[in-house]
């Protein structure tokens, strides 16, 4: 489907809820959105997988994004239902803001209480390593129409904070995991700058992000977090740092991003499993 067609075919949040409820009567407690090549929670039990096409009337167009939702439980805790969204819609695909934010609006309209958003991002904080997981302490919007139309106003603002109860729980779970196993690296924390893409940031954009004390850059997540705030949905976000920007080091492409995501995905899986195992 052409991206211009997508808006015409996209369902409303209410229609999307009707579509998903026609397939599963499970109401998830938590929704988790997985970004580029980020794979976690692949072994849900009693699960059903539904394509984005069937829910939203639209599919993502990016490699590494399957475009499906799995609804199920963790074997370790059958009291908690989770919906795992594999893939998302991006502004750089040409999608309208209403399409990019449709999954978040569906999650809210469905009655899900908590949202965790993940993404692949480039580290600009020089203390970061490839494969680090960064819990967002805040974000900067270079993506929304409003921010792009009035970038000077946007630059004057402080970063939008991400300090939900959910973020605190994630931090606590990561601390416990660090004590329990050497396999888990401490969670980094930082500010995420969301640019439109689809190409990686220019040096000028990196310079601006560094000046604004951002720690990582990417092309997603900001629409979800702005929408969650608008709807009063509790949200947290985690970046998988798939590359770290250094002077004189060549820029990596999508293949390497997918590779680095895989190694970090294992730690992300541990984090989510432990978080969900301790809920309720
Ligand atoms: N920039 C933007 N998006 C990304 C990057 C990056 O460096 N790495 C992975 N996704």
C-alpha cells in the first residue's frame, strides 16, 4: 500500500479496538512496543498474534519491523497479560501523525494501563557502549509538526521528563538484576532526541543534540510519549544503543543496527521478564 493511501485505509482507534477484541478477549495489563530488530518476550504462553494490517488496516514498511501484536502471558506469572507490538509506524515512512500515533491511541482506548516503548538509537553520550540499554529520563521533540514549525521555541524548552512510576519500577528491577547476574549491565539513563530521519543525523543535528545535553538520537518514540502524555497513559521508554557516534568513525548502516540490537535484546528480555514476573 502506498503511504499516501495509508491514512485513507487506517482505522480509527475505536475501530482498531473493535478489530482486536473480535480476535482476543484478553485485556493486557501492559503493552510493550519493540523497535527495529529489538526482539524480546518471544515465548509468551496462551498467546495470539495478530497482524497490524488486521488491526490498523495498514502495515509498516521498514525492515526489522514485522508489524504484529502478540497478546499472551509469561510462563513465570500467569496473572499478568501483556501485548507485544512488533514494529511501529514512523513519520519518515511518510505517515500522517494520526497513523504514527494510532497504536498508542489503540492501547489507551483498549483500556491498557501501562506502556513501555523501545527503540534502536545512536548514543551521543561518549560514555555509552554499543549494546547499552538506556532508560529515558527525558526526551526532546524534533519530530512533531509543531516542533518543526517553531524549532526556536522548541530549543528554548527543557526536555520533556519521563518519570512515571513505571520508569522507577524498571530502574529498580534493573538494579536487582545487576546484583543477581553478571550477564546484566547496569541500565544507562538519559535524554533521547527524536529526529524525523530516515537518514541518520547530520553532524549539525548531533551538535545541537549535544549542546542540549541529549544522550541518544533516534527516529521514533517521541510520538508515542507525547500521545501517552496527552491521554494520561503511564509510559516509560528504553533505547537500545546500537552505535555510538565518535569523531572519525564511519557510520554504520541498518544491518549492523540489527546485529547490535540482537545482543542487547537478550538483556531487554531479562528486564521485561523480571518486571512482569513481579507485577500483581
Ligand atoms: N540514529 C538514528 N537512529 C538510529 C541510530 C542512529 O544513530 N542507531 C539506531 N537507530
